[in-house]
C-alpha cells in the first residue's frame, strides 16, 4: 500500500502517475493525485474526470517502466 508521504509528494509535484490495477496495461489509470484517505485515492484524469481507487494498487510515476502487479 502506498504511504501518505508518497501520495503527498505526487500531489505537491503535480506529477502524472500510473495506477496499475491488473496485468492488462490498457486498464491502467493515468492522472494526477488529488486527495486520499485511509482506504482510497482520488486521481484526476486528463479528461478532468475524477476516479476513486483503492490504495492497495501500484502507484508509480508515468515516466517509469510499468511494474507488473504479479511481481
């Protein structure tokens, strides 16, 4: 699970993140961290829609190579 410090760093920098939810790359969510609580993270996508995601997913910068959730 991603830490509050990591989420705060992404929010403050405005860096676009990739949220890896499963093994299919097309299912990844790409956007900017807006807010979070103990269980969920809000991500604003490029089309300005906000997505509520579980904190147990893999959160990583978009410019890094994609990490597989099975690893």
